[in-house]
C-alpha cells in the first residue's frame, strides 16, 4: 500500500463545486431566519412572562444556528485540508476564507443569545436548563457565566468577531501561506518544508545538518514577516485582554487557561513538576549523544534515529499494521477503527510538492468523519506520528453521536488520546522484541518524547510568556525574538545542547496560530495525563477500556479538574498525580540509558 490520500468527493467534488455556492445561499437564508428568531429574545434583566415559550425560542435558535455552523465547519475543514496538500491551491484558500467569514458572521449574530445566557438570573437559567435539549448546553453556559464580568457590550462583542476575520485570523492565514510556499534548498535540491522536516530524522548527521540549516535559511529570509505576524496576533490578544479586564486583573495566560478549561493552579502545579524534573529530559539527550558519539549535540540531532537501528524504510502498510495491532490489543474496536480510516480514504500521507509541514487530525461536522494528515516517508518517527494522529481521530470518532457543542473539547484534553495512543504503540513494539537493537530504537523514541515534552514544550511556554509581556511594552523585533528564544531554550536545555535554535519562534507554527495562544502546555498536560491514565490501565486491565472511552466522551462537557476527579478520583491541582506520571518517564529514561 502506498501512502494514501484523502477521498473527500462525498463532501465536495472540488473547492469550487457549485454545491458549495448553493449551500452558502441556503446559509444566508438561514441567517435571515435566525435574525427573526433573535428579534424575539427578551431582555434577561426584565421578568420573563412565559418561560415555556422562551424554551421553544431558545431551542429554535440553537437548531437554526447549528445548521449554519455545520456548513462553516465543513467548508473550513475542506479548504484547510486542500491547502495542507498544496499551499498554492487558490480555490481552497477562497473556500477557507468564506468559511471563516461565515463562522464570524454566525458568531456575531449569536452574540445576543450568548449574552442572554451569561446575564440571565441564576434562577431563570436553572429553570431553562430543565429542558433536556437545552441541558446539553449546561456545561458551556456555566463555563461562560464564570467570567460574567469580562463580557463587553453586545456591540463591542460583535465588532470583535467581525474584525477578527481580516485582523487576527488574517495574520494566522498569512503564516500558513508562508508555510505552503517556502522551499528550503537542501544540498542544492529545493523541497517543501514537510520533506525537509522529515530529513531531520535522517541517520546521516551531515544530511540532518544540511536540512536544518536549509530550513533556517528559508525562515531567516522571512523572519521580519513572522515577527510582524507574532506582534499583530499578540498585540490583538493583549488589547482584548485589556478591554475585558477593566473590572479586574486579567492576562493572556488566564484567558488561555479559561479556553483550555483548566485552572491556573493546575497549570502552576504542572509546570513546577516539569521544572523539578527537567534533568530527566537532559539525561535522555545525553544518552542519545553518547550512543551516537556526538560531543556537540545540536538542534539537528534532536530527532536522529537510534544508532544500529534496523535500516531501510517501512511501507505505509507495515506502519499501519503496527498501529492497528497495538490499538487492537488494548481495544479491538480501536484497532478496527484505525484500519477503517485507511480503507475509507480518511488519511492523507503521500508526500507532495508545496505540502505543509507537520501533522494534524481534524474532522467534518456532518457527516461526522475524522481526517488525519501527515507526510509518510517510512521512518519510525512517522509511525509514531501516525499513531498520535489516529489517537486524536479515535477521540473524535467516540464523540460523533454527541451534540455538536459537546464534540469540541479543549486542547489540554485533546492531547490525551493522541499521546496515550503513542504509548500503546511504543510499549507494544517493546514487548514484541528481545533484540537489543530494536529495543534500543524503541527506547530511543521514549527518550525523544521525554526530551521534547520536558524541555522543548516548557521552553516554548517560557518564550511565549516573555513574548506576551514584551508585546505589552511595544513592538518586539526579530532580533529580540531570537534572544528571547535562545534564553528560553538555555533555561530548559542547559548544556544538553551545544547551540540553540534562535529561529524556532519562526519555524514553529504553533506560535502563529490565531485562534488561541499558548499552544504548548496542553502537550505537557496531555503527556503526563496520558501516562497517568496508562498507569491506571495497567492496574485495571480490561475494565479500563470502557472507563477510558467514557472519559474521552466527557471531554467536551467537563473541566479538566472535574473530569479527572470523576473518572480517576484524583485532584490534579496537587502534585501527586503528576509525580506518578513522571516516575514512568524516569523508568523510560533509565531504560534508554541501560540500552545505550
């Protein structure tokens, strides 16, 4: 089997399919109908004469809005996916923009109902949520009401939504455009970023270095543009925070925690645990440097494969079989699902020109189908990436029958299923062999992950906190960004690296995601949380499978703290849970040290 490509003809035939125009025309009519319904929405400050009529109205508003939301969701997913395969696809770019505009228009129109739920008296909210259909919104309503004092006037909220499309979102789109057209020249050969990134896992150190320096050169030429993007995005966020925080102290990180359904106390505990154990990540890197006899371990060595690993490239079919078998040993339905993803054309993994770097999982709203994107070139790292993204897809699949609002979950909990899936595959590979070379290769992957999530992710967090603070004082230039990145990496990597990646703020797209800031600590949360779950699985055996499914199904309707309390009986604001997870990391690093 060659790496597959998406089969999406049943969604749209093409980005300029005439069916899309018809759907957008229907959405315009639906918005007009929505306006008529919203005109009857009462002022929550006044007595409500007929709560039963109000329930009917709120149900009708929700149904009408969700019809439009489905089109906005699907069109953005389809357009973004096409652009991921080919950054020059102008028709896809137009469709993505139309979807974003429709989503913003819907958000503007729905602000009155959002403000109604936020400002209605508690007694009225309790009465309305006795309706089974409205009760599906209960968690999100209470989550919004927790920050009642930060909502602005209706006119201001609508203005923010409208301006964000060509303002905030426009800057994120510009970064994606850069990614699609950058062509690093590796040893005289121009190639897309995705292919160049894959060379960072090449066994030949000179080849890795050439790829890394080519990527650096490509981004160095665009560093002023990326600096402008980061300044615009963070300047926008800081101003919104300033406007919303007039009634009390508020900062961008607090907003991020609220968006991620996590308390600041939990985040502080998590980062403190990482800081106390950063030596584990450094030990992993030193073991890898020792094994490869590298005295100047550099950024281009971070993803080097284990020495004396089995040579040759793995076919996509072999990789898929490894993942399917590991999933099925835990949960047969999870294994069958991974196979179905490939059979139905829901995975796109074939290398292509102008392909975006990285990997992701996404989904359509209707039909509720997940999609996985990666660039597969046969490395073991590609296998683990496939497992990671299929873990995300399994999470989405488990939620497919839930209400639309409960199928969206915060990134803290989103990374749980993906990293749990990685652990399943790694441990299955480790258990299946007694050959030292193969065990070393698998332990090597554990070491890479420990270094990445205990050093790289916290360094990104440290950098972004510094960026947000500096942006409050004025424009942050490319030179200052380089110094801030170097300082953050030095703080976490120490002397485990011989030099630092000062342009990482440009090459790592997570910093330029418009929708939300601090796209970093959720990975650390997911890493340690998934290991905590894995420890529970080892104790509970087969009984853990339905419990794990139930936990994932609650991720769109509970905070992180409430979710863990309900399903594990643990308070994650205290360090105990994270310490148990870090013991698993220490065992993995010790195994790597023994094997090298």
